C-alpha cells in the first residue's frame, strides 16, 4: 500500500460521477485480468478498456458510474462466468484475487445501484493507484 497515491480521479471521469454512497472499505474480490498479467493495466476501468481495444460500442453508457469503475466480484462463481465468456475473445485472460484498498479509491456493490443479481463490485481507482501487488492469480475452476 502506498501513501503516495494522490486522491485524484482520472481526468476522463465526469464531474460527480462517483455515487454518494460509495464506500472506502476493504473487501476480498476477484478481478478478471484480460491480458493475462497482474499489473497496473489489469485494473483499468471499463471506459479505458474500450479506448484501449478501440471498441466502437454505442451501448457504452457514459452517464453510468460503472463505466468508469474497475469491475470486481465477491464470488468466484461470477468471476468464472465472466472468464468463460471473455476467454473466447481474450484467451490469455486470468483471474486475480485480492482486496480492495480504501487508499486506492471507493467501492460500491453494484446491485445496490442497479438491482443486478450477481456479486459485481465497482471500484473507482484514483489516477495513480496500482493495486496489482495486492492480488495474486487464482484458479477459479478449482474447488
């Protein structure tokens, strides 16, 4: 954990996009690392993933706070479902397990905002935050 992380969100975040009830707390979560490595890039937001992959998706809702978050999951089962889906397009994808760090930004259980059913957790990372050292690869198919 670094005390050097400035509590500043990336410049592409719209003003006041973070929900007021987002919390600064530590939770065990799974993260899909789309490019097969656990590094700073493995924790970019959905918005940044679309930019990086040059995805032209009219369905990307720029008013949705989740668009600017790093997607994580409480449950291994939900991470496994996403990994199966992504692996068709990103065969190198892996899953990392770690904890959200309040020093890196706030979280919100997504269903509290959207009503969705899975264990998705939005994590809005500060501009220079790099949680990669606090995560390790796990086999979500292992019992």
